[in-house]
């Protein structure tokens, strides 16, 4: 693509506000948000005024028909993601989509097939990967210095109460597609597997203990990874202190993330070497380190580079599939009280969806 600025339509003004403020504004030399689409006219007008967006509409079809839109950024409730992603790819647009990308493994496989047919490229949002902490850990692991992985833990201890679930689509299977697994912990789970490699099997439990909602708000799981390492995942929406935390033990290094609930990949992590020699090797590896902006800013920057150069995407539909395999296995294991092996294919009982009934 020869044009050096990609023109964006943001669809959904809730999380869309964060995409603009934290993703597009810091990359103003790469993106221009020219359209806001939302059925709430008051919210659309507010966003347009705040960010100087010239065009507003309540019609998604109108967005797809705009010839000057390069990127459709989907920030709508989860139940709308699949039809909107499919329609945007069919229209030849590049697509950015918030988590969860879709609501089943069958849908993600259909999305991947549609992406292969489309001139547009698709990037799911997993912004926790970006920032100095996560990226330094990634460099150390990929260099081989960390050695063999032993054990990883991922914790999502957040607070969500009745005010949060007063939004009509939240807390319901049909519209949110799941609870803490889909809406809150999915990011840090992605980050664990991004750094430690894919899962081999999972035994998990879910519970609804904090709120009067349909979906789960507490989770725990034990996993075996393909590398032979072990991992645990835990989360609740009833914590009196909000933290997100990764702790990863490797043969030569232990990493512990920052505890910020919404950006654990951002600030420098604790990097604990096995000895002075390992510490010196890490220091040499990171000697030329350049600051990496956290969250959406770097993910969107790398999306721009991928689209304009034909290079690899920073997050792919395959990454989204891996995240949804974890969700699928969690619900199936909780229901059957059995360990679930990966990969999960079309013959699995929950391949077409995990919603009850």
C-alpha cells in the first residue's frame, strides 16, 4: 500500500475511546481516525469532538461502503464480533478487533479462512504483550539464555461489582459469551503462552461467587505445556486489591511481572538470574534496549508496519485461536471434570460453542 497514513473507522465508542487515545493518537503519523460508528449518538458526538473526528454514523454497513476507509477497528460487544469481522474482511478492509475475537473455535476457523481470501489483514487485540517488561522477557527467552521452562503462574485478581454489570450486555452468556475467562483474564493468559509456549492439556474449574450474573467470575486451572513445563491460571472478580501477575520460572532465570492490573507487560519486570554469569549475559543482551511503548501504542504501530510492508502481524488469528482453545477447554473441563488435551478440533463437543444449552 503506497499511502503512508491508514484511515480508520472505529466501531463502538466504549473501548474505542481507549483505542483512539492510547493507540491512534500516539501514532498520529501512521493513522487518521476519520469515522466513529456507534448506535449511541451522544457517545459518537462526544468522541468526535474530543478527538476531532470528522465523520459519524450509526450504520456499520455505511462504514463498509466507505472507499476511503482502510482499517475497520471493531470495539463492539462480543456477540457482534463474528458477523462484523466477516463482513469487514469480505469488504476488503483491514480489521482490528477487540477480545474475544469470536465466540467459538468454529467461528475462528471460519474467520481464518475468510482472512486468507481477503486482501485485508486481521489483527486481534492482545495489548498486554507490549511494553518494556514483557518484551525484555521475550528477548531473553528467545535468545536461549533463560533455558528450560519449569513453571508459570498467571493471576487475575480484579474487582467487578453490580455497577459494572449494570451495562445490559455484560454478565450474560448470549451477549458477553463468557465471564472472567473471556473479558478479563484472556489477556494475561495470552501473555503466559506467548512467553512459555503452547499448552498440551488443561484441567479447570469455574464458579460464579461474586456477582449475581449468568457467567463465571472465579476460575482456576492446572496445565501441562508442550515443553513439559507446568502452569497454573487463577482469577477472581472479588479481589479487594486489583493486580495482574505473571511469575515464570526457567532453568536460568525467574521473571515476575509488574502487578498493574491492566498493563502487567508495561513496566520493567523483576529479572532474577541464576548466577552472576547469567546476569552478565542478560545485561549484554539488553545493553542496546530502546524503550517500547506499552499497550495499544506499540501493537498498533507494529500493525501499521505489517500492513504497509507486508511483514508479519504482531498478533494473529492463530494467537486468538490458541486463546479460545483455553476458554473452550476450561468450560468443557469444568462441565465434565476431566482433563482436556490440545489441539481442539471439529469433532470436539464444544468446537461449535461453549454456551450452555
